[in-house]
C-alpha cells in the first residue's frame, strides 16, 4: 500500500508543475519517515525502468510482456501501479472533453537513459525512435494522435490514420498526416526537420505557422519564434552511429557527449579543427583516442573522469593514460 501511494505521488509530480500538489506531497513526506524511503525506492526503480507502458485503460490486464520492450525489466507490481496513476487521468480527461471513447485510449510514457536509443511501435502503426536522454508522452485514440516531447530528440515515422499526428514541445506544435519528422527539444531551444513527407509547425506566437517539405526545417527559440531554413540531409542517428563530414571539432564533441556520462573536454583553440569519420555513440573513450591520434593531441583523464584533449604535453599516441 505504501509503495502504491509513492507511485501515485511520482505520477502526479511528473504530470506537471502544480504548487498545491507539491505542498500536499511535502506534507505526505514529512508525515512518516517511511514515506520518504518508499518514494525514493519507487523513484529509483522508475528511473531504471526507462519505460512505463499501459495500454487499453479500461482493461488493465493482461499487460504487455517485458520482452516486447527491449531492455525493460522493472518490477511488474511497480510498473502496473505507476502506469495506472499516469494513464488513468489522461483517459478521464479525454472522456470529459468528448474526444474519444474511454476504452480506445492508448497512452505511453517513454524514456531513455544517457547513451540509449530505443524504437517503439505505436498503436496506430506509427513508429517512434527516442534518442539518448529523452522523455516522451504519447496518446493514441480513435480521433486523437498526440505526443509531447518533454526533452531530448525523437524521430516520428507517422502512419496514415483517422486524425493528424501532433507532436508538442515547449515552444511549438508539429502536425503531419504521414511522413518522417525529427523533433529536438533541448533547454527550450527546439529544432524540427522533415526527413520525408510534409509537416506544419505552429509556434507559440499567435498565428505563426510554417509549412515544411522534405529537406526543410525550422528552429524554435525559447519564446516560440520560428525560423525556417533548408537543411541538408543529416546522418541517420537512429542507427547508433555518429557520422562527421568536415564537422568542427567543438560540434562533434558536443554531440558525442550527449551519449555518455564520461565527457570529452577540449582545451585551447581546438574547436575549429575539422573531423571526418564515423564513431559508435557512447564510445567517448574511443573517439577521444582517435581524435588524439589524428591531430597529434595529448589525451589525459581528469580527476572528475572527463577526457581532456589539448596541444600541450606528449602526443596522444605516446600517452599511456589515453587508452
């Protein structure tokens, strides 16, 4: 019972900022030391799970087997309790709004950890690929296809359906009926790129809407202002490889660091060096060694675990700590 209460509080806190809910949660935490301990255990299990899935709200059983979500092995009781608290309010809200029958709701909360890339097939036949450190909430119903990208990056391969598919971010809403769209949301700065098909992007500014075709995209600033631009075909990040073609070293390192807890740091005037090659996402040590060898840079590990590249010191090829 205590674990179920903790899962309920976690779901409420994840649903959005609500001062009243936060005040009640603090009172609940302080009421009994066991509450805090139980909540921390649930939160850790939730973080490790990475994915909470619950389909067909009106019929909670049977649930999808763990094998249907690669890499997901949380406690079943925890997943069922937490997913029910997350999904049930969504279904009730849709019922009140008259958008779709309650039993038709299919809701997902998807998350990936740092270095993880995951693909999920949705109830309408669409597929979504989550990049590293991404959170996405999805609702699929008879007349509703909607996703909310909280943070990170995702690729949406949208199948034909009875309603357009809308992806919401902090500053924009992207709508497409059929196509492939990459949506990136990082600290309020957004990027939308149409890989195939077409899409419409609506910014936070009233009336601001941009139509995009294949090869086009928009940047979205924190205020919701849209800036359209033609974008060259980008490397396919969904395969887990980082591909560079004359990419400035500063940009290459920043991208690689998204996939690992162990970051590369460059010292001095190295950011403008150009990098060409393909590297596995998450292997920052391998990338750092390759960069050191290619540009005759010193490579050393700092006390905080970061890998530093610099022009000073012996060449990386002779640095025993660079391995």
